[in-house]
């Protein structure tokens, strides 16, 4: 009599299933960590880009306005912009020339600029709100928030930094944000502005 051969059952043993599960878990964990690192890097870059863009926009607006101001006028009362002494130099007060028909008004006798001394303009840093605000005495429509996420700002003239010329103003702005993953992102932008005279 011939012995009947039994067919071996094909399948996975418990040990093989455990090894496959462990390998699959490791691969999934590696893929997730690569994804998380890439997502985190993208988020950091996006926040840095947003902060730099906001800083450049602020510096551009400030430069456009402060180029019209003065630090060298000998008029009385003086229209010279005012910067508090360090370390309180985070606010600035200034005046703009009077303008008529898109032209700066000058005195008919001596050709000097006529300054709008009734309209005081201020940039004020509010650390609690992390904002820089522009305030105008005559036209409240000119009042606005110029920058958000501000941690510090300094207006520096030659009384604070003697390497600057009398008609130069250095603006140093630092902005910061915290990402949803609790990463602190900050950027500092600095610009030297040449005033009118």
C-alpha cells in the first residue's frame, strides 16, 4: 500500500506576520516623519516670508513718508522730526510739507518749504498689541495700523548713532510670530532713510 502524501498548508506563521507588521509600521513612521519635517520646514518658510513681506511693506511706506520730512530746519517753531532718546526711541513725531496741486508749497520771499505745522503725524509702537500705528491730528482718516506682529522698533538718528548724518534716519524693525507647531519665527529689517534736508 502506498502512503498518501498530505499537501502542506501554505500560509504565514504568526512570527512572519509580526515581522511584516513591524516593518510596515517602521516604513509608515519614516514616511510620516519625512512628511512632518517637510511640512514644518514649509510652515517656517511661509511664516518667514510673510514677516519679511510685511516688514518690507512697512519700511517702504515709512521711507516714502519720512523722505519728505526734515531734521535740519532752523525755522521757529521747528518742523524737525522728534525722536525720543534711547531706549524710548520707538516712537517718532514729524510734520510734512504743505502740498497744493501735487506740488510742495514754498514761501514766495525766500523759497523755503512751508510746513504743515498744524498736522502732527506720529508713528507709535504699541507693545501690548504688537502694532505700529500712524496717528494724524487733523485727518483721522490717516490713522491706521502700519504693521502687526512687531516685537520692537527703533528710530535712530545721529544723536543716538553718531555715524549717521544729520539728515539720515535708521529704522530697525523686528517682527515675530509663533507657528501652530510652536516654532518662534522672527525677522529684523533695517533701512537708512535720507530725509529731505
